[in-house]
């Protein structure tokens, strides 16, 4: 059995711009910080939970209270909902998503799921706005571990692999032949390299350079050609080391 696991923002949805804007605004409001423009690639964490901790640590010089993170989440979701209602074009599905998910759901040799750095609450707002229904797909979102530490991207992906194995494979992970993660960020590239699983980049804006520099071998711009998507998933390999890619171009 092959597993294809998808990120949400920038991958299933064209939502990165509004998501980044609203999350940064929530940090400014709740933490009372005058933040500069932020590039999530410069952070250790690439998840809503992790960024909520790291932003406070970097700019406020302290760890946030759990109640503050919950307030960030609430403010963020409210801002996100308002922005999308005002400008629905800022949160739409990547072309071909619906047909692609339907086809993969029904292939006997593929099982699919979602592993997102977004909080479940914000992901639900965006998915609903773009009319993308995950249904019963195994999914894991940004969260805090039992020890309070933000779950890493790698741990979120691993949790979805476990959910697929339990729900689709009767708990027998030994039948998994291949795992592929589809994502848009350099953090996705790095996480798959760390896990040793296949990676397919998604850049609907066609800005591939950063993923290529991180060693991405396969990049899609949409899901419109389902056969091409499946062929790309079948070819997918772990990213090469960044230095190897850079040395070869």
C-alpha cells in the first residue's frame, strides 16, 4: 500500500496569503508586539502552535501562557473568517483538488490523509470556504504534545501515517510500501528529508526556487491532470540534500 498525505495551506488550498496575514495580526494583538514582516522559513517551527510559542519567545522574551495561545487561536480564527467573508477569492481550492481526492480515495493501492501545520479550527474555516470536504480522511493538525511542546511537522505527518494504518490497514504498518507527503513549504521539504519519505512540492504560484534549493525533485503546479499527479506520486523520492542540489545546477 502507498500513502499520499497532503498539507492544506498552499497545497490543497490557495490560502497562504490570508492565513499569514491573519496569524501575524493575531500575534500583534494578543502579545502586544510591534512585529516586522515575518518569514516562517526563518523559524524552528512551521506550525500554528509552534509559531505561537516561538514568536512570543523571540519578541517578548518569554514563553506564552497556555491561555494566551488559546486567545491567539480564537483571534486568528475570527480574523480569518472575517477576511475570507470579505474577500472570498483569498481562499480557494487549487485546481483539480476535488477530482484528485475522489480518484485517490478509490484507488486500491493508495490510501490518503492530511497532515497540516494549521490548527484544526482554522483549517475548518478555510476548507469550508473553499468547499473542500475531507470527510473521513485521517487527518492531523497542529497541536501541543502532552508535555506541552508543540508537535513538530514530522510528528504530525507520523500521526497521520499511524491513523491511516489503524483505519485502513488494520493496524499493520508493515504493508506500507511507500509514503509521500505533498506540501508547499521548505519546512515540508525538510520534514520529509528527516523522515526519509517521498516529497512532492506544490507551487500553484510556480515559484519553485526555494523548494528546489532544499532538494525537491518533483513539483506540481496544480492537480488538474490526475494521471500526472499519480505518476508524480509514484516517482516521488525523499529530497536530496540541499547542498547536493545546489552543487548540481
